[in-house]
C-alpha cells in the first residue's frame, strides 16, 4: 500500500475546512508556477517510487531559498518531512571535502599535489606517492568497497579520525598505478581526509565548521554521528519491491568526507550556491574545482557522460544546460546536488531511502520549471484528451492510455501502462502501472511533460504530426519509449 502524505487537516466533524486547510489552500494559490509544478512532480515521483520522504530546495542569488517536501520523515510516527529535516548525504559528502581542499590550498595550508607520505610518512610504499588531487578525482588506484567485501568493522565501529580508519583498507594493493585510470573510491576520500587532518593538525569536523559551515550559515549540516543526531533527523529506510522497510544501523564515521555527512536540502542548496557567489568562493577557485583532472598521459578524466574535476563532475543536463554536480546512494539515503553555473541556480534533492533511480536527471527535471523559457501554463496548450496509444519500448511492443486535464493552472495527466514498459517498471515495483504527468513547457509543435516512475523522473515529449496523429517519446538511458495515437 502506497503511503500518501496529506498537506491539509480535515475537521473531525462537520463538512467545513479547518483553518490549516484554508491556510494551505491560500499558500498553494499564492505559490508561483515553477513552485507548483516542481511540487506536483516531487509528489508524483515520491508516490511512484514509494520512497517514504523527499526534500528538495532551490537556491538562487538574492532570493529566498525555495524548500519543497513530500512524504514522511518517520512513517511509524506519521511525522512529515519539513524544510529543516536532515538526511544522509551519502557521496554528496565528497563535495564538502573537495571544496575544503580547494580552500586550504588557496590559503597555503594544504598542497593537493604533494605526495601523500609528505603528510603521512608511515603509509605503505604503494600508497606513498598518491596525491590529494588524484584522490579527489578517483585516479589514485585505491579500490572502492563493495557489499561482497569482508569488512566486519566498516559500519559497526566509530572512528575519531580518518587516520584511525586507514587500517580498514590501506594495505590492500592498488588496482592501478596512481594516475593511470578512473576508479571511483570512497576509501580514497578517507585517505584524502586523513591527509588534510595531518596537514592542519585539526579534525575534519573542526575544519569544516571553520571554513565552510559557520561562514556559510549552514547550521543544518554536519557529520552523521549515530548517537548525536539533531532533532528532526529523518528515519532511514530501504525499499524492497516497492515497500519501505527500516534500514539497518550503519556507522559512516570511517569517512565523514566521503559518505558520512547529513544536512537539510535547503542547506545543501545554499552550499552549492555559495560556489557561484564571488564573495564566498573566488571565481578562479571555483573554476579550478571544475577543471577536468588529468591522467598521467594528460587525458582528461571522464566517466560515462561527465568530466571529473576536484570532486565535482560536469556535464549537460537533459536540456543541454551546463551543470556541476554530484550524487550519492547509501543505506537509508539518496542524494543529489546540481549547480547551474550559467543560470545562477543550485538544487538539492534528498531521500530517506536508498532508491534505484537516475537521481541527477530527476533533480535536473525538478529544476526545469525554474529554467524553462516557455512554461506550459495556458489552458490552450493543454487540450483535455483521452487517447489509446501503441508503440514500442526497448524494441518490444507496448501500449498505454493517456489522460490529460487542465487543473488549477497546471496541465496534469496519467499514462496507464501495459506491455513491455509496464513489465520493465514492475521489476522495481510490481504494483506500478500508472505514471503521472506534470506539464513543463510548450514550444512549436511539442509539449514537454515530467513523467514520474519508480526510477525517477523522465521528460516526455508529445508532438502532433501533419496528419493529426499524436506521438509520445521518452528515454531512460538507452531504452526508448515511442507511442502513437
């Protein structure tokens, strides 16, 4: 059974609306079209994914941060997600350490190009020549953990410093010589944190507070200490066939800088926006973080569709806009931070459950209402339709029924699925057969929608050809859906 969070309170008796109900209705009507569209899409994707709670925030210069939430921070207690709710950041934590490294380098307190044994002379020979810059770009040769690895103390023990945690992995042989190949590694960030702590003589939480959190007013951010969590921290879940279960207890103190931070979405968005503010981050410093790292043969470091710099990744979003970003997945959490350098916008998306989703694309599509030039906000762009469609998904036959309606200033709809697409979606949630649509933008001959599924948001394009036929197209990576009415 899918749990739906209601943002209003009904009176116990009578047929009238409560004062809170009226206040919420007034707030909804006053919200801008981008906020209403993003909220509808956030609600739709949470409902489709069965993730208990989601929080997103959009930060722009000289404007209040927009914080939107959906679902529950605690299912058993019925506590909804709110703007201050804090979540695990998973690998988005790496951006905080990377930004700290850049700032310490600018201050002359840490050299990311120095050999690791300059700061930690007792490192084994195979790790001694690794540099901090190689660690930040995942080209050090240090392996990443997997669930198959036998690390009995990895998530059970608490570590007071990254130096203490090095014993977990530092004696393992490198996969490649430093600088030879890209291999994503959270263990590499544990070593990077240990180098920074050794260079400065301070703990990572102390450095983070002094250099980033307190100057930025990020009071809803810090290490995720299991026995010292802030009031309102979200409960943690994992999804099993679309059903949320309590996640197992895990301690991530072995790598505060690689996976162990917690924060509210609005704090994460503010942190991202700080990189676009020249009073917070010098433009030259920001550019140096985004500059692609280089392998030993001078090739730029790339992985899949993105370039890798000092922690930050860069690539185009689904609409071709340049973005800098990082994502994360962890037991009890899913996270994304996207920064649009050319549009002055930062967006954070956090979940309180691990979740099989392309979360960078989902976050980019939630940001799209704030960046679109021609919003789908007119009734004439949203003719009410009920259409039966046939086509293919991933090369196999599929069908769907489309229903569109204009509702309170938004073009909303559903796509009832059958055939190959529904079979694929049922791998993630056996109950899923109806995808909700939220109108995004309209241009010549094409309407763009946000399509909510168990694996996140996708962009659905609806076009009319010269014969009056309706064509629907979307993609999930290499998988393509094409439908015609």
